[in-house]
C-alpha cells in the first residue's frame, strides 16, 4: 500500500469510528512487527521497558507479555507509584536519581502495604557519594531496607560515577550498613550513534563503552552486579545474548517516532500518528498589502496554497497530505495551525492531516485515550498513564 492509500484507509477508519478531533493512533500491525524485530535481534537478552516512552498501561502490559519481562525503568515518582499499583509484580529501576525528599515523601505518605511493595520493588539510582549518603539517611530515618543501583559514566558525561575507584570507595563506605543494598549498575550511552568517524565512529565508541562498563563491573562483588543495565532505543539492538549486560532498556523504538529513524532501527516501521481534521483550505495570503504576499511567494518563503488544522504546535512532523509543511513566516498555533500545501494539493476541509510525533514521551499523554488501528478499523481505545 502506498502512503496515499495507507492514510486514506486510516482516515476512513477514523470517520467510521466517529472521531472528528485531534487524536493519537497506534497501528497494531506495525507495533507487532516492531516487537518481533526487537525480540529477534536481542535473542534471550531481557528488556527493561521505559515507562515514560510507553505511557499506556495496556501497551506496557502487552509488551510485558510479548517480551516475557516484568522489568520497568521509570523516571517520575508518581508514574513509578502508579505502575506498581497496576503491576505489583514489576521491578522498577529508576532511570535518573530522585531527590531524597521525594523518596522520603513517598514512604511517609504510603500505607504499610504500599511501603512493603515499594521497598521490595523499587531500585533507586545513585550517581554520587553525596546522593548515596542522602539516601542512606532516608533509609535510616525510616528504618527500611533500601535497594539501589549505581549510575556509571560510560562516555555520555551526564553524571554518574566517573571511574571504578570512586564507585568502590562509595560502596566501601556503606559496607557494614544492613539497610543499604547495591543491586547493580546502569550505564546510558545514547551518544554512540553520534560519534563521528574521525573520532572512532559508532563501532569504535561502542567498544570503548563496553570497556568502561566492564571496568566498573570488575570492582564489584557478584551480588552487587545482578543488574547490569545498558542501552536505550537507539543503541540496545547492538547488544545480544552473551554480552556483559544482563538487560537493555527500550521504549520509543516500538512506536518509532521520528527522532529514532535510521541507524540500528532502520528495519522498524512508524506505528504512532497524530490525526487532526483539516478545518479549511485556502489560497494562502499574509496580512498586509497583497504585494507582500506575492513577493514572499516569488522568493519561495510563503506558499500559494495552505490549510488550517484542528489544533497544532505538537512535537510532530507532518506526513500527509503529501508536501504538507510548517511555514516559518506564519508560525505555529495550538488552536488552529497553518500548514503549507503543494500548489496542486487536493486536500479539502474535513479531510485528516497526519503527523509523526518526534517522540513518544509526553506525547502519549496529550490526547486522552489513544486509538488502536488494526486491519482497517479502530478496534480499541487505551487510556494513558496520568501525568502525576
């Protein structure tokens, strides 16, 4: 099916299902194909699902079932709490350090049953001696065991322990504390695909990342490195069974927003679209004298045809109608946004315009229930996680 045919069929499905406002749509067939591809590339290497990029409980439940995982990476305390309320069997690894006050507040505002669940299932991220000390104070004041993993700098330079010696020294400082337990390490390396050839390229940088990671592991006892987490959507498929890692983190890859096109994800298909009704199509004209519009059109800075959509200013790029694009002279609007059209465009009012989000993070929570499209029909609606 051509893009023209694909979006025509999706438009028909939206109209048949009675949706006439901006909506977010997941293509079920493409999602399933993406899951199959990821599973095939990783072999038996477990996946830790990134909740911020897959913020639909039913999507997460489906991915957990398909991938045979109960591992979640979370980045927001209210989201982590909601995840464990809905999936109490999950294990939550935080993908960034939380303020010590947020952890204290979590336990102080929870029931005894909830505290037991959070203590058992949450693995907090420690990036420095100072953070470890603050977390230790929280554990001591609450009298609760505290699981954590160490964030290690494997080349991104966004924080974390800089070298194995600093990590070892930090862990030695809590060696006799019965409440504090190191379960592993997390290293994040999204910079790998961006390293230019003259600096070693992606392959060279991946080797360096692996060497740095293994150096951190070498100073840990076996029980301190049960979790060896690495990767993100852009890099995870470069690992596999038999690697030093015990798991990789993946989120956006399953839906493939535009920021994740190419590279290791080249074989995946876009599975997430914003659909918005076209409110009007126009012979485009700028405010002011007519000669100004003619001048801008003659210089290619303003189109001859355009349209206005129901809503706009999304983190997304237009993909249909063909040639549809934003125009910098007119600007953007979250109410009704102007888009340039090709001179011979056949788009008309009440057609749908389609966009690919640049990311799934946050976008999945902007439109209410997300529509599931399968075999030419809208077959379900999935509510998103609350923003918290």
